[in-house]
C-alpha cells in the first residue's frame, strides 16, 4: 500500500512538472511615450524575456488598426528577444498590440498581453508642443532639447540671473501661490529670455495639505486647482513639463497614477516629471509619469558615484524606456541643519566638515557621471540655496562653466547614434 501511494505521488509530481508554465516577461519597448506611434518613428517593438533552456517557445506579435493587420512570429532562442512590427500600413488612430507566447511542442499559450496604442497623423504631432521621442530625448516645437536648469522660486531677479548663463529651464516651487496674472507675466518674461518652466503641481497632488483652507483664483480643492492651473497655462510656449511628485512615498503611487492620468487628459501636449529618492521604490511609479528624476546628494559624506548608482537604478526601474532628468547637488547640507536655520550664514568648521557644498571638481564629476550613465536632462538643486552661500560668486562662475560644457555637448547627448563603449587604459581601472 505504501509503495502504491509513493508511486502515485511521484507520478503526480512529474505530471505537474511537465505542465508547469515557463516564466515569461513581456515589455513594450516602443512606443515609449504615452502609447503614441509617431510617423517615421520606426516599428513597434516588444521585448520578451524567457528561459529558452526549459521549453521551446515562440512569440506572435500582432498589430490591428481599423481593418488592417500586421504581425510577426519569432522562435525565442535567446533569453532576451526584441520583436519589431511595422505599423506603416495601418491607418492613423487606435491600434491594438497583442503578444502571445506559446510552447512550440503543443502550442499551449504561456503568456499574453495587450496594449492600446495610437498611431498619430503628422498634423497631430505638430500639436505636441513637447514630447519624448523613441531615444528618450525631449522634443520641443519639433526640435531636440536637452533640459539644463535649476530648481528655484518664482523670483524675477533670480530668473534673469539664471537666463544670463547657458541654462534653458527652471523648476520653481511656490508657483501656485502666485496669481494667474502674475504668472502669465512671468512666463512671458521667461519665454523672452529663452527659458522654459517645469511647472510645479506637487503642492496639489491628491493628499497634499499645502492648500488646505486656501484657494487659487477663487478655486478650492486639490483636484480642482490642479485642473484649473493646467488649463490656465498649458498653451503658454514657456511651459516645458508638469512636476507631479517631489520624493513622495510608495503608498501614494495608486493616487499618483490617477493624478498623472488627469494631468495627461488636461494637457496632452506636455510631459509629466517626477523625482524620487528611495531607490527600492522606483519601480512602483512607472505608471505615474513620462519622465523620471532622482536626486542623489552625496557631498561630503557619500562617494560621488552615488550619482551613477542612482542613474543605473532609475534606468533599471523603467527598463530604459523613459528618460531620467537627474538632479545634481548644488547646495550645502549644513544649510538644512538645524531645520529652519539661516541658509546664508557663515558655516562653522564642523559644518564645513560634515555638510559643505560640492567643490568644482565634485560638481563637474557629478555632472559627467550623470551624462555618461544616460541622463537626458540635468536640473540642479537649487539656485536659491546656492545664491546665499558665502562662496556664491565663485561657485556660480564655475556652475555656468560646467553648464556651458553640457550645452556644447548637447548635440552629441541628443544624438540617436550609439558608438558603443569607449575604450580606456588600463582596462581594469575603476
């Protein structure tokens, strides 16, 4: 009796092993921006990750638009395969992308996913004032644009000082505390000086309390204020993007996904940007934005390579399908300790030892670590702190020098051409 039971158990286990589904992951590579397929943007592309040593698998990728269809079938010989299907023969409008992975031996389906896409007409592309292209570059009015700017405050004098350098954008806190009339004048001045604004909507995210018992232009409530602000400024040529999340925690991700969808609906012509500081939580925010940001501030206590580590973490979280605009440190940590202290004070020796601002070499190193690890924009933090440092004049001089180098390099940074890894000597150097 025991032998019979044991035999039955072993046979059951073998049967289960034979029918166990192989692990397959499906990922949309392109379109990488809001499901939009651009004219001339290249084929729709899907990545399939599997284990080819367990089962012989094949993937079918199908595009359906109107009454037309395009498809590709591929045997999965490698652990990571990319499959491309041209959408050129499909009409503009809604396109359904479907991927099915089957075992070749018995055609049993082991994985499937659908995406709803949209094929754009050329005139629809022209309406997109700002968007992200296939190479994760920012396109402004049809031309590549490398965001190079500062966090700041809505101050006309400081805006003019930033405009006097090689910078092209600002992310200002406190913009919703300004009247619509004042902001429109400010945006006009920014546009005249060649600057774009990443408009901060972080103070009216769904559970924010900044505007509790307050109003904007007679409107109350976070959702109503956010919608009214977007409507008020979305057509201004100085708007670059909407800033929806400043270091918010994972628990808010579902609400922030809804917030992002409302922002997209309110303005389909500009991307959304967020910045996060918890690397273990990055993957939970991929559906809440178009552009990622991370803000490693390593100086003076941590290795400067924290910048490249965080860039790699951001790239991994979005699988390379969204850009990262990194936030390099341009302040002193002592300015925030103790909280509420005078940020412009002359620091003590101990404060300099434990919380000084970056040196020229460190600032330049952070900048290039970000760039060589794929940053598609740099928004330094922050101008109002930098401006009150005792060494401001000297530091501002070399900040403009570093930014000048980045501006000169921007055509290369925005180029889709990849020449591979650079050779260096010795090959085992860190």
